[in-house]
């Protein structure tokens, strides 16, 4: 309904453009109400009524975004809260249209903006998994074929035929994730799915994205888990106030992002450093690094912390 | 690939998600039909219990107490109540078709039209299942079977289905922007119940008030149901207001969704 199909050349996933995703001068504006929604009571107060009618102002969530994502690229999107990351993803997914500009998507696309979107508490996990797979863009045949594998991967066992209201939140997520990794479009849009779940869960996500790389899937990923971006993104863009501030190599862009964050907020800086240290330790365990090697990895963080402490004590 | 920079914004994709809207419609309709009375002890019995209970109350109050003097009063009431319940149940549920699925609409891209349509299809399935029971009751009360049922019922079902599609799409869309519609519908449907020849026959309406019922586009439809089921009178040209209203509601409903549905995810 909300997308026009431009005819593709005969090939099944007809590659017609060098870019999987192309944005030209894309802007997105929302209209903010001055105060609250208008009610009859407001109409009786002329001053409030006047403010209501005239006080509507546009809010620019995305401002003139130009972006080209080649086929097969894994693109990370980072930025502070309210910088337009989710708006961008929703525009890319065709969920909300750009106010101006053009979005062009070349290939089948699927969006994972939420695990288990539309799960119904009263029906079984099996049935919910099937419907969720259809909502995620799978064909009926694909969904039916994938169902045994989805159920197996979720590890829910006999619970799969129980109504989902009996599930724990962990079971809920496991089923949602299990469906999500069976959705294999040419272009995959992912929002913060990595942020949920425990370490083992995140590791599974991580492995899934690595396998997507081998299948030449284009992945656009919004996340706060910046350490994972360093590991497997080809490119990272940073949004700020609806504009692309930095675009390029993951390590460089993330470095800039950390600078922006710490300029804004020393608490954020500390939190980030702690997160980075945790991730580095995890990596050290995974790659079997020695204590010396780990210490070396942590050195820049330690230096940063000392610098901050000095700055704070000097204040 | 065409590279036009157009305002207003444009979204173009060379391939849509491979799932078909039809499969999704079937899946969520069947789910909602099963879920509606799941866990209820009487379960699907409620489908016939609701019109039947109201029928019994009206039969007692109008027939026995007020003694309105209508032949075969039970069959008279039920032949109109069953189609009416289909109508009002669907119209009322449709106002929540988008509003109640805000989370889905904000997070998943799919043809939104299937949400109101699934409400209509679900209601139609309910009516289809209860129809043989209604006919059984009618035959039991002494109504003769008519061969006109074979053509009349499909025609009326098709007309009411189309009417409900138009209304459901329009109401579901408008409710997103005008939240007052949900409580308003509640009152409107009660009003409409009394302005439709359900508890009284069209012929009993005094001439000076006939125009009120003529303005009600549902009246000819319900009247046609009763004439068909009780007397085997096939739908005829008197139905034109309902047909016209059906076409108008489809046009307006689809237009509303096209015009307003674009930004629905932002408005919810």
C-alpha cells in the first residue's frame, strides 16, 4: 500500500542498482501539538483555543539525509537519543513516509524493529511464530517450511503449543528472535535487537549477523552496542539532530561519537568506558588473550579515566 | 532505477516483502475468530447466544407484555436480529482495528488494509456459522422453506459484506485521528437499532415518519433479510438506498485510508 513498486529486471532479486539503499534529500518532520490534544473544554477558553490552533510547530527528525548503501554492506547507525536513528529506520522500512525526498530500496527488504511484534497472548507459540513470520515478510511456504527450524532453535520444547501468556519474558524473546533469524531478505533493517537478552543471547545475534555477511545481505543496524559495530560493521554513520555528522570507518566514527558524548555528559563518558572495558574483557576471554595483552587493550581507557579524574579534581 | 527527487517524499522498492497480504489476512482472521471466546465456558455458543438472548427478551417484552400482535413474533425478531448483530458487531469492532494494533503498525510494514478487513471477514464467518442455526429455528417456528433463499442469501451476504468492508476501512482509519468515534459509535449504533425495522415491521411505520427510515441506509437491508427469510421474497429494487450506501462507503473508506493511512504510523 505504502510503497510503489518500480519494475525490476527479470532476475528473482533483480539487482538493478549498485546500491541496495539510496536516500536523496530525505527529510522527516512531525507536527508537535502545542500542549495536549484539543478538547471541547479548550474551546471554551479562547486563549487556550487560540494557542492550540496556532501553536502547532513542526519538529524536524531527519534533515536532508543523503545516503547510499552498496549491496552487501553492513552499516551501523549510532547517535545520541533523539538524533533520528529510529525515524531513519522507520522511513527506510516504509513504515512512515519521508516528508520530502526519495527513498529507493533495491531488493527484498525486511525490518526487525521489535522482536515478536504482534504476538498474541491467547494463542500458542507455534501459531504466533507463523503469523510473526508472515508479518516479517516471509511467504506462506517459507514460513511453513521454516517453522520446525524456528521451533527447534527457540528451544521451547513442549511449551511451543502452550498459549503465549504462559511464557516468561525470556521465552517470549527467544521465540521472537528465532523467527527473526529465519527472515532472510536481501536488505535487513535492525533496531536495537542486540540490546535485549543476556550475553549468550547477544552472542547468538552476533553469530547470525556474521552469517548474513557470508550471504551478501545488506544490513542496516541501529544500536548502542558500539563494541559489536567495531567487530563487524563495514561502515558506521553517526546521526546528530537529524543530520549525518560522521560517515565512514567504524573505529573512527565511534571515536568521534565518544568525544561528542563525553563533551555532553561526564557520566555518560564513565558509563561508556565501563561498557568498553567489559566488552574488551569479554573479547579477551573469547580470544584467549593473556593478562598482559588485556592490560594493553585497557591502557587507553585507563589513561582516559585518569585524565577525567584530573579534570574533575581541578574543577 | 528512476531517480526523481520529488516532494512530497517518496518511497520506492524494487521488490516487496514476499509474504502475501492474503495469507496474512487468513492467518490473523482465523486467529482472532478462535481467540474471541477462547477460555469462555460456552465458547462458540456465544455466537448464537447473543442474538438469541436479546430475541427472547424482546419476544417477552414486546410480544407478551405489550402484545404488539405480530404473527410468528419469534421468527420475526430473529430473522432481523441475526443480520443486525453481524452488522453492529463488525462496525463496533472495526473502530479498534488500527488503534488496537498501534504497536504493530509502528513497527512492521504490511498492507494495513488487512486489519479492518480481518474484522469484517471474522464477523462474516461468525454469521455464516450461525445462519444454518437461524434457519433451523425459523423452520421450527413454522416458517416454510423457500427456494428463493438459494439466490437471496448469497446476494444479501455479498451486499452486507461489501458494505461492512467500506464502513470498517473508513471507521478504522478515522478513529486513528478522531478518537471520539469509539464512544460515538456506541451511541449511534443504539440509535440505529431503533431506527431500523428490527423490533417493528416497515409497514407499521406511520406515513409521516417513513422518510426517517428512508434516510437510514441499513433499513432496506434488514427489511430485505426479514422478507427473504420469512416470506421467501427475493431482494428487489427497494434495496437501492443500501446499494448506493455500500458503493459510497467503499469509495469513502478506501479514499480515507489512501489519504490518511500514509502517516498513520506517526499519528498512532
